[in-house]
C-alpha cells in the first residue's frame, strides 16, 4: 500500500486523477467510501475522468459501457473488465495497492 492522494482533495461524489507509479489512477469518493480504478476505459481507451458515477457503477463517456466500481466487471460486455485497486484510508491519506 502506498500513499497516493489526500482524502481532503476529493470531495463527496468527486473524482480525481492521480499519477501513481507511472499509471493514471482515478480516485472516486462516494459518501466517504473511496474507490480507485484505472483511468482508461478497457474498451477503446477513453479517459474515465469525465465518466458518470451512479449506483456503484462508472459509465464510460464514450460508448456508455458500465463498470462495477468494486470489481470492474461490465455485465453488458463481460469481455471487458476495468482494473480496480484496493484502497485504505489512514489519517488524510488514501493508500492504494497497485498489485
Ligand atoms: S471507450 Fe469506453 S465504452 Fe468505448
């Protein structure tokens, strides 16, 4: 687990892209629960920083594929999976495990 972002930088229902070890990671705050996913759609690579997050899913702005925030699965297109990463909160830090 490495510190990657600050809790105070990501408002409720907000997102932030942070470079971590050469990768762009998108952090998402939903009512104090934080998620970390790759910022590149596995379908055709659109950035997900402008994606809509709703009901535990992130919807790609390009073609609308919906990925689970918890495991990255896409029920309509199961051949595509978004990478998700475990996060842990410590003080004001968000730690991430890139695996
Ligand atoms: S690029 Fe994301 S759904 Fe097509």
